[in-house]
């Protein structure tokens, strides 16, 4: 059986499974559509939460970012993981006890204000739409290679599949679909990593292989990777080369952005009891760790394998000829995500970093520039099995896994968008008297329109998947996270303070991002620069979410000082949320 047919069978089977689950778990009420009727078991909810949270950025982009930058991009790993711990420990149980369907629902009731609700909806929509672009982009990358179609065609196919199971099943259908998607994506991610770890180090566990000896050279794996990178003019893999301030702010932005993600928070509204919210958070951490402890090994080993395929004799003086390039390169060239240009007409592939120190070496060899002119970092995980010459079924499995990761998070985001429009705008503000049947129809129409918008924006995303997602985390960090924190832990915070804080946080972050949008990427490498003279105090736009969050808190408390405290009944409501016992929901007066 040829590879294309195998890919088609595996991906098609996974899609049939998702759609079948959606038909089985079709939502018939608004409670089922928004919160799966609050009947999801904590273990299943933990698995669904892990799939919801581990997006295309985690599956497709994160290892690529680590592979091409090294230690400096471990901020993605630390920020996302640390943020989930923050969410699980500080926010999830209290939000579940409050007993609402959505984040704007909580903010609107806690701050006794329709204006606060609307600002929260706006923040959610800006963040979620930005985030879903990355998921649709990731789906397009996976489709373009494995089903041999244009990435735009892949986007349309992915949108159609999501449309069927998300619009039909709502949260109930999405939950059980995400359980299946988690199983697919974790198997797809770990099996190639195990094979490659055995090839390079003889270690079965990739986590151990990362710190083991490279079999061929006899050096520690990371030491060998540092050696070959430095020899080609690249920075060493394990060194710290970025601004410490940016690294701290970026990690903080990802952490608090994670804790403010509405599509993850709403997962904790689906369990029967408050204690189940805590339990499902713990299970989600276990399921997330299975992938996140493997990702650094995947990044390091894939980078070493890439260089080895270009310099098969182990020295930078003898690159492979273009005619004899490995099969994986030929396959990915067809997608346009990998491209070569023979700049000195010698028929060989020169891959190096044109630093001032290496220029003299390149000139002596007659090299006229890096000839790998396009290398989209999003392809690394998807190409990994081909790079390592793994069996065809493993390649097909990684295709299904990449699509599962993208579609699972896309569905969660689209549900958050749909719920915000149908429940928080139409039901709570525009037409409070709408029937349950009408609200359910509005939710499904909102979901459909959100899918159309996400598909349109996914055709021209402003960067590759993980970087687009990083912007979304910054927006969540600067707008929703402070409001949720103050809503739970500051019983005196009033509506005016929360509204002004959200507007200041979101406004300054969006303004900063769009002001410096032109300096996000280094065109030659499609990578984040370590510093830029244009940035205010050297702060990257991707790191500004943490600054926006600080401004949010400061603005809210300054306004609180010159306005009155929240009403007494609201303060009592906050106290009741913070009592760590009982399974009932607190109700607004």
C-alpha cells in the first residue's frame, strides 16, 4: 500500500470516529451544548482538557520552535505548563463553584454589570479568534503534506469536519470527541519519539534519551548537537542567548494567559461537583505531561537528524548533493514549506548561518549563502518520522495526530466564541426572553459563522502557528486573567474598576502588538529576533501581555480607590465562592 493511501485511510478513520461520536452525543439542550449537562467524569474531563489545551501549537509548532532556537524557546514549555498549574490550583475550582456556563457569564454576574459582561465578550472574541487562526493554520500544514492537497483545501476540509461535530454536538459532543483526539495525538506524538530515541541513543524513553550518549559520536546527545550547530555558524543549542527581561515577561505572559483561556476554563464547568473540578485538573496535568516531557527530546533529536541528512559524512565540508537529497525533502518541497536555491551552482546543499565569524569560512569554500531558503518550522514534527526513515504507518499516524491536535483546540475555541455570542450577548443582553430552543439555534448559528471567519483568517495567518498562539495568550493575560483573579480574590473590587482594568489591559496590548507588528520576525529565518531597537525598553510584542496584565491590575485598583466598594451582597457572594466545600453553585443576588 502506498503512503498516500495509508495516510488517507488513517486520517479518514479518525474523522469518521469524531463524527460518529458527535452523532452519538448530539446536544439536545443548552445545558448539554454549553456544559455537557455537567455530567462528565473527572478522568474523561482531564483527558478532554488536555486535548483542548494541547493545540496545534503544542503538537506541531512547539518542538519546531525549540529545535531551531534551543534553550531560549523553552519559555513556551515553561510558560504553558506553569500556566496550567496556575489555572488548576487557583481558578478552576472557584469558577466551577460559581456555577455559570462561560467566563463572561462569571464576570458579568460577579461585577454586577452588563458592561463588564460585554467587555469580557469582546476580550474573549479577540483572543479566541486570534488563537483559532493558529489551529486552522496547523491543520492546513498537515493536510498539505499528507493528503497532497493545497493548504487552503486542507483548511476547508478541516472546517467541514469541525462544523459537523462541533455544531451538532456542542460541548457534549466536543468533550467525547476530544477524548478520542487525545488518544490519537498522544500515540502519534510518542511512537515516533520512541523510535528516534532508540535510533540515536539506544534509550527507549525519549526523556532519558535527551540526556544520554549519542551512539554514533560517543558524545552526550546535546553536546553533539551543540558541536554540529556551532560548526555551521549557528548558536549553540543549550546556551542562553535572548534578553533575560523578555524571557521572564514572555514566560509570565504565557503563564497567566493560559490561566485566562476561556475555552480551557469552560471545561471545568462540565463536571458534576467542585471536587471533580480539582480532580479533573490533576488528571489533565498527568495527560499533558505525557506530551510535554517528550517535546524537548523531539526538538533536539529532529534538529540533529536534519543536519545529519544534509551532511551525512558528519562534517560541514561535505554537504549532500541536491540530486541525492533524502526523500523527505523531496516530499516537503512539493508543499512549498521547504525550498532550496543553488546559489553557487555546485549542485550541493549548503545549510549554514551566515554570521560574520562564519562568512570567511563560507567564502573559502565558495559558498554564497544559506541554500535552504525556506524551512517552515511547523513541519518539523510532521516530517520527523520521514526524516528518521520510520515505517509508513507511523507517518500516517503523525498526520492523524497533528490534525487531532489542531481540530480539538479549534472546536473548544469555537464553542467559547459561540457561547459568548449566543449566551452572553443574545440571551443575557439583547433578548433575555429568548426560548431555550431559540438560544440553542443561536448557538449553532454563531458556531457556524465563527468557523467561516476562522477559515478565512486561517488562509493568511500573521506568522506560524505557535507565534500566532503566543499573541492570543498575551491578549488573554492582559484582559481576562486579571478580571477573573480580582473577581475571586478581591471581594471589594467593583464593576468600574474591573471594566477600566480590562479595557486598559486589552487596549495597551493590542496597540503595542499592532504598533510593532512589522518587527515580529527575521525574514531570512522566519524566527523571532532576540532584540529589536524599535521595541519599547526592548520588550517583544509577544512578551507584552504580562505588562498589559500589570497595567490592568494597576488601573483597576486606582479606579477602586476613587469609587465605592462592591455592594455588600456581592462581597458575600465572593466569600461563598471561596469556601472550599460543597458541590453547589453560588448564585448572584
